C-alpha cells in the first residue's frame, strides 16, 4: 500500500484507537510499584503516542502532499540522470529531451481523452540534468493554443513553477490548481498562453537544497538555471532568450524564483514570489549549504545582493500578506525599497491577512499567473 493510500491512513487510525483503548484497559493493572509495572506504563504511553503521531503525520502528508511515496519519504526514489535524446520526433507521443511518464487530468477540466486544442494537455515527466546529473519528476501543462493550427509554427513562453519544501510538484495541481487557473485566465483574455513546468524545489530529495550549488554536493542552482531550460526547450516549442522563460513559486519556491532570476537574468527575465523569503534557510534539512563561506551565504541573501551588487534588469512580482505570515511584510517592504530607482522592477500583491498556506497562495495565483504571462514574450 502506498504512503498516501487511504487504506494506510485507515489502518493507522484503527491501530491508534486500539492502542488508546488498550492503554485504558490495562492501566489499572499497571498501577503497582514494581519495575515491571513502571516499564509497562512507560511502554504504553510511548507506544500510544507514536501511533497517534504517525496517524497525524499521515493526515498532514495526505493534505499537503509533502511526500508522494515511501521511497520519496525515505530518500530512495530514483533520482538518477536520464539521457537527453536528440531533437528528432519520437514515436508513440514521446518527447525528446525529457521522459514522458503519463498524461494527467487538469483539475476542473478532464483533459485525458479530450481535444487538447480545447483544454490543453497535462503531462507527467522526468526532467534530466545533462550538466549536473540530477533529475526529478514534474508536470508540464501545454495550453490549448499549443495544439491549434494557427499556432503550429509558434514558439511559446514557458514558466517554471516551484512549490515549497518538502512539497510534491503535484501540490501545484491538486492544491493550487495551476493548470486550470492558467486555462481560465487564457479564456478570459487575462494572460498570454504560457507553458507551465511544475516542479518541487529540490532535485536531491530528501535534502533541501534551497536552489543552491552546494560545494561538494548537489548543484541545484545549475540544474534549475541551465539543465531544466535546456531540457524543456529541446522537448517543446519554447522561444529562445530570457523574455521567453520565467519562474514562479511559493514559500521556498518563491525564494528560488527570485534568486534564480536575480542571479541569472540572462535566463529568466521575470519572476513571481508568493510568500517567499529572501535568504536561504539553514537547518537540519539543508545541511551545510555554503561550506562555511561567508561570501556564498551573502550571495544567497537577496537583500544583501540588492544592497551590494549591481541590480539586474529583471521584472519581479512579490505577493503576500501584511499580517499572519511572520516577518514577510517588513522584509518585503525593505526589498522593494532597495530596488527603487534601479533597473530591477518590483511589483507587489499585498493581502491584509493571510497565513503561510495554500489558501493564501490560491488567492493570489490568478493575478500572478496573469501578470507573469503578460510580461513574458517568446519570439515568433
């Protein structure tokens, strides 16, 4: 049974109930002053707490989709390199450059079996890293225009969408509804058709790489800034140049979006950060990101970059709330102020209240995707 299976959750809940009932039943018999009784009391308390915590963890994982499988949780999933194929068309609907795994449904619009020229197409893929040797699974949403005769020779703009850590790329479909939001925005004439490449923030799970090239470790920044655009361009009709590629993300993904654009303006001209922070997290999930280097740590601090380095010619959108999300508002105001008068153009979405959660990001997503599509422009 899979990690996210309802059977696993039901079994864990049943065991929790039985453990609680068993503890209540045997507790009177353990009310003695012997070592055996004391050990029994400790054992029942610890055992009950463990199974209850496992059940709570499963509930949280099923809701937030932190890990999609046991292998994902244990860090044993196959993240090895995938060979990049040449540009020749593949038989059976395959894509050169990436490995197509399956076709998926767009939430709110059943796409499998329907005309992609009407609703677009959602593909589950594995994205290889030719330079870094990293790879990870993700999703590509191709808008309806991609399949329409009038656009047969057109190259499209693309945007990498990155979820928070340790979230699964599927969160961007099941929790934030990126494809259906994009589809509706196109129908309403609020954005230009854009190919969405939906990914998780680390290609080296279970480590949180913070989209950083780690000395002696995973080269995550290079993977996102070089390998992914190369693989996507070799597989789909994506335009050349920085105006044809943007990046958007929430939480860790928002930090990655800003950093990738600011450090690689020749690749990403535009970025959107939803409740993103401004310097790399450092905790047990990240390990030592900078090998003790103060310079590397500064380079990953977007506030420091804005104050001490030339400001890149990029267009950024930062979104979040005044209250309910820690120090987001104050740090964002400093970031915006530091960019004023420079060629780094920063726009913002500010909600009065909203936590660091999917509900807040969902409220900002339609406007954010609309803004992003309008600022990207793939050459014909």
